[in-house]
C-alpha cells in the first residue's frame, strides 16, 4: 500500500484490514471508540447476542446530531474474482480497493475525523453530537440499530437529526443524497392443491394453475402510482417452486416468496390487507405469512436536508438530487423515533462486488462534508 500522511485514509485502511463479515466486528468499534474517547466523547459498548454496537456522545443537550453506520461487511466472495486480497487495502492509481471501502468503512473514518475535528474547534457547541455504530446492518439486523434504538428510548434519549454514511452516490460523490427509503414487505406463500395424474384434470387441483392468473395480475397491475417523493411501488417474486413426484403427476403444493418495495402511499398493514383481498378472491387454497423488513420513511424539507445539501454543494460544487431510491437501510429503525434521517456517502457502483473501491480523494471530501454539516447544525452555541 502506498504510504500516506492523511490520517483519515490511514484510519480507513486500519478498519478495512479487519475482516468484519457480518455480524463480526473484529475490533473495528474499539478503534472508533478510542478515537472518539480521546476527543472527549462518552462511549458505551452494547453487546446484543453476537452483535457489537457502539453509542458515543459529546454534549448533553439537544438537538442531537447523530452520525450512524456499520462496521460489518458482506462476504468477499471467490478470491479469484479479486485483483488483490479483499482484506488487505491497496491503493492503485488513486483508488482504494478493499471489501467495505465504499460500504461503508471509509465513510465511518470520515465521519469520526469530521466529528472529532468539529468538537476540537467547538468544545462549547450547541446540542450534542453522537455516533451509533453496529455490526449487524448487512445481516439479520435484529440486534443492531434496532436494539440500540430501543435501548435509547428506555433511557429517555432521542436523536433529532441522523446522517447515515451509506453509499449514496450514483456516478459522482455528492450527486445524490437519500432523504428516505421505500418499505420492504415479503410474503411467504404456500398454495395447496391435490396431486394426481395429468391425464385426469377433473380429479386434481393443480396449484400452478391456481396461482398463475393471480401472479400475472400482480405483475400487470401497478401497486400504486407513487407520489411526489417516491416512485411507484414494485412487486417481484424471488422464489417459486412446485414439483410433482413424476413427469406425469401434478404437484400437491406450490411455494413462493415475493417482495413489495413500497412507498408512503401504504403502511404494511394496508398493503398486506390489499394483497390478501386479491388472494381471497382467487378461489385458491393457500397459506400466507408476512415478513416486514421495514416501513418506508421520508425526511421532509427542513434544517437537516438544507444543511446537508448546502454542505455537499459547498464542498463538491454539485447540487445533489434528493432521492428515496435504493434498498433498505438502518434508517428504517431510526426514523420511527421521530428523527429526521438522511444518507450521504460514497459512490455505490461497486458495493457488494469484487474489487470494491473508492477514490482516495473522496474520503477527504466526505470528511469535509460531514464537518460542514456539523458546523451548519451545531456550530453556533
């Protein structure tokens, strides 16, 4: 790796060298905690099951600006697909390569150095600046941010503004800031039929035949038209299986798993009721269970969106698009508390892929954006 005198880059590489595949943290949070504690933050380590979490805070009053993120990464995949060891960060031609470079250890390093620099310059800043870091964002996401938010509520602590370092850029750092996310609701379906010989259709009930028209309808009819902030909700089948005992025997059951990515047009209760009404009218016999990953959330225009947009433009020269696209994030656990949540981080084109990367220059730029966000929100006592 090329030597560097940039401490934020060095810190990012230190985090990236630890193979913290979810839910492992591999000491990343201890490194973060040490840096924050040295800057006067109170630090608390929260272990829930296998998941490591960190809550740190500088100041006691409100409003509370929280930087949030995760130290866990997805598996690297086949080693032969990487040009270098995914857990030995390497810089080539101004690009830093490693698993987690974009999602999202470089963002974490930038946020920590931005916050410690800010508190050093403004020891009497108004409100509080905090960190919520988990090792369970890429996994089940049950013992991470979700549990920490419950813990904070029990203590009577709340977050007013939250900046999550998730990779948000589409083509260039700063071109997109996420101000919300769609909800994610999955259905686990079993259609019950009667198996039998294909030559005697009057004596069988083929679950494929029963489900096919409804499946076509779910794909053909829009769930909604979206709204001012969200695109139309979407429906996708992710698993479909129905196998007979022989080539001339129809199956007795069909199993399917499908997912809705839905906007604030719906709550999960209303959406599931809408789907169940369609199923009830189909005439098929079925069992349907639901799994909610998270409700949609939206941060309206206001102090946080203004501060983030202005900071991005000031540092990068780009006016960001305010977007609600993409998958889910831990913002789904923070927003229900009443916090306003935005996401700003690296370009997301290589996340979860072999040779994940980030331009070295973007790390320092992110640090300066996070620093200016802090200045705009908490800089005046």
